[in-house]
């Protein structure tokens, strides 16, 4: 399995960001040029040379962050789940000698190899083996060529060898590894993007969801329980120390004068407070951490929803950076974002909560992720019946949107032929801007955000979704560090940026897919049923409890709303 990490093709703010969420840059006195998506080095005069360096862990200036080639995932992932790098691979053409090196933080050479090229037009696939046990602290991978030479490099990267495991587990592992790459243990936060230093622009809801994803990883044996507990405590310490406004958490934070505060120009957010709270309550429930449960519950009850409404009684999106100015918009539209805000209101106010949401059964513009957010945490919204707040059958509405999503791409597109779909929200083409594509946007756009494929996976037979994911893996769209952020419908360009929020959505969704595909118990959903705050809140939507599917020999009860293959048998 190969994972390439040269800079992205063409003009892009991510030109100097690798597919590993690290930085890279040019080396040498001779200039590098872009040519048809590849990098060209053509030193002519004696003594000239040119090449590039690529950091393998963190930014180049973060000297303490290195990559162990025998354990390529973050060190808290257990050995049995760790991939190892067995070769450096490159796709190149031209004439001259290509020199590659792996270096320690102090620039000491740990491994080196050379290859001679003499093919001006045809691309060559180079594979240069390495011994991972001998490279435990690689910081840089460099390549260069010396005059006279004219070489073009299309891709360069690591060939990883993963332990054998069932494909559903590998999907979760890759998604979790992507999210884990964004986690900064010392600070107890998830960076909004893996290539930004901790403290510059960190993501609060992604930090909360990392706690829950880590508990799911613990249940699969990928991390130790002690790490899951430590993660919850660290994140809770950071999040619990943040300044709040009417009880709301900030969406983004940065560290100034030694303390985390709301990032300038961002908001105190109702939906992001709900995402963070739900995830951490579930993590604490799974771990049996009563102290953290009690502290989280007290914080929820301090949320002042009476001060967070517009003139019509709908809950506001939040407050501006000053903590006083209401944001312009409110949560009116039907969908998972609004539902999670109302569920948080129910936790805070109990029966006094004024739960208001439109009853359309259609999410804003058909944007995919909005229909699935609530089901990352609750199994109840997969019940085949109307809810008590809006009268909408969520399962039917979600299935209707999924059918739209799967049908909206023209059949002749490469993505449709692959079975890929996902008009949703995230980074724009080549990482420029933010887009929210949906089945009812005009135009619909030519960009797919495949996190929706995972988030909606439990609406389809697991083998169908896994078949699409296998096809994506074969095309380089599911590398060992999780799904690419976006991909064009012709599959010619993709953005492999490691973003914390979508990685969190993907990891939780991949866990639910694993549970359904294998017929194993879903520990997140079990925690939602057992957690007093969540169980009480969801009764506003579904007054009747959701029971586990009866085991053989057990009394019959209400069937599980998203039955696994084992339960159906």
C-alpha cells in the first residue's frame, strides 16, 4: 500500500503542505518549476543542484516530532495495528541521477539511495527498499539531482505494510489515524488542520469527538484503556478551562499569553457546544468516569438558552467573539445540526425546553452531512417512525436524501462509475475556500466530499459501502491516513488535507459501519442508551425507549433500529 505526499498539483495554498499534514520546500541553488502537475529540476552548470525536503512528522521546525518507520502511526496506537514503511517510492522521468535520503532532526543521514534515469518522456516507477527497524526517528525525506540533469518528479512517498486485518477494521483504523494525526496530546486539543502548530487554530468539537473516537478505538483494541482515559481527562481539562458565553463554548481556539481563548473573529457556537458535549458525555459513559460525567453535566445545565433565541423563539447559531452580540442566524431548518442543538437545550432545561424546528424533512440545500450528524451519537433517529418534535420519519428522510445523492451525479462521470458520491461541505477545490454542495444547490458542483459516504453508510447494506471504499483505496482516495478531503467528479484531482472536524465525523461513522458490518455490539450507541443525560434528552424526540435487539434466549423486546446482520439472522 502506497501513500504519496508531494505538494498538490497546480496553484494552491497547500502547495507546500504534504499529504501527511506536514510541510515541505525546495533545496539547492537551482530553481524548481511546475510542469503539468509535476516538479521539474534541471540544473545545468557544474556544481548546481536542486531538490526538495519533506517533513515526515509535524512542521520542519518542530524537531521533537519524528516518524518511526517501524511504527508509522502515532505512538499511542498499539503495535499490532501499526504499519511499517518498507520502501521509498517515486514516479519520475528524465535524465540524470536521483538521490534520496532519510534524515534525523539534526540532518544526520539515516538512509540513502540513488537511481539513474535515462528516459526523457516515459515515467518510471522507482521502489527503493529500506529497513524500518534502522530508522526510528526520521524527520525528513529529501530528494535532489545534480548537474547535468533534467528530472521531473510526479510523486514521492512511503510504501506502507499494514498488519493483516478485516477491511472494516482497516477503514476505521485509517480514519482514526487521520484524526489522531491532528491531536496534540500535550495541549489536549485537536488542531483544525494537521499542518498547523497546536495553539494557533484548534478545533473544540473535533477535540471532543476525538475522545469518543478514542474510546471506540479502545473497544477495538487499537489503543489502551489508559490512553482513552488520559485523553478524556486532558481534553476535558483544556475545554473545561475555556471562557464561555451564556454557557457556550467557542468553535475555534488559540493560545495567547499561555492560555487558550476564543480565536479572534470566530464565534461561541450552539451546535459546536452540542457536538463537544455529546461526544465527551458518551466517552465518559463508556469509560465509567463519574467525575467527568458530573462536571460535564453541570456545565450543560449552565447554558442559558433563554438568552440565545431570536424574536420567533428559534435558538441562535451563537454569539460573536465578544460573547454578547447575537449572530444573525438561528437554527430553524430541519436536520441534524438543529436536532443536536435542541437535544443540548433539553439537557440544559429539561421539560422547560422550547424545542422549535421546521418540519420539512429536508436538509438545507440537500447538503449531505446535515442529515447524518445526529446519528453519530444516537441510534434513535434510525427508527422507522415519526419523531415527537417534528412528526418527520428521520429514517425515511435520510434514505430519500441518500437516494438523491447517489442519483445526482451523471452516470458518465468517473466518480459515478466508481460508485462514489457525497455532495457535502468542506474545503474547496485545491483547498481554496469553503464550499457546501448539495443535491439542491445550483449548480450542484463538481466536487465530492466522501465523508458523506461513511456518514450515511448504515443506511445501506455494509458490503455495498465497503465495495466502494475498496475501489477508492485502489485509486488512492483512501490512503492509510484516511479519506481524502475532497475529489473531483472526474477523479483527476483530490485534496488529501488532514482536517480535524471531517476526520472526526469519518472516524465515528467508520466505527458504526464496522459494528454493522461485523455484527458486533455498537458501544457508542449502547452508551447513548445508558447515559442519563442523553437518554432523557432524546425522549423529547422518541418517548419510547430503544432496546437492544434480543439475544438468543432473551425475552423479546423492541428491535434495534439499525439491525446488524447478526441481529437480522
